[in-house]
C-alpha cells in the first residue's frame, strides 16, 4: 500500500509538470536549433531557419538562442542576420549578442560546462506579408572559426503586448 501511494504521487507530479511545461510555451510560433561542427563556427557555416507566417496582424518577439561551452573566450558575439521575405527581398543587419557580465559571469543558464542563452533581438516585430520567411544567421567575429559554440537557435513567439 505504501508503494502504491508513492507511485500515484509520482505519477501525479509528472503529469502536472508536463502540463505546466506545455502551457508555459503556448506563445511559441517557431523554435529550432542548428548544430555547429566541433571544429568551430566558421563564416561559411550559415544557419538557415525557414518558417511560414500566416498572421500579419500579430506582433512577434524574435530571439537568437545560443548553446556554448563555459570555456568560450568572448563576452559577446557579433552575428549577421539576413531575413528573406516571401517576395525574395532580403534585409540584413548586424546584431551584438551579449553573453556575460564584465566580471565573466555568464548570462543565461549554465549546467556543467554548457551554457544556454536566449537573446531578444526584436520586440513587437511585424511580418508584412503572408508566406515563407528564411532567417540566416552567420557569425561575424574576427576569429574564424569561432570555437566553443555548440548550437545556434532561432525562436519566434507571439509578443506579450498582443495578449
């Protein structure tokens, strides 16, 4: 009898945790990671993210997500972000992604020797046309290849200002 209560309590906790995790992410429209080769993130290794936007009235928050080793030697990363619109026009910008405080304390969440960070690069973005958008992220640092980057991710979620 003692074990059956234990298993029932564990089962209820697991179900509650799954429901909470799922409901916390209901604003997510798109999220994907690209693996970076162990040799490093080179200029030629561009990360492409394709998604379709159907709601042009909605405002969105856009994030770049990075997973890096604790041994990463820089406090920030400069990246180029190119957006290809449904009409094939392209807009490119340089973005500075801060990763740590001046004292070396990493932003984001670190477990063991790996750190995860999600950096908001545009709040309340508007997509002017329905259709397929491609976002291309490439590293733009002086060092090539850039060592100790594990994954590059891209996330779009519904902006909180719409809710």
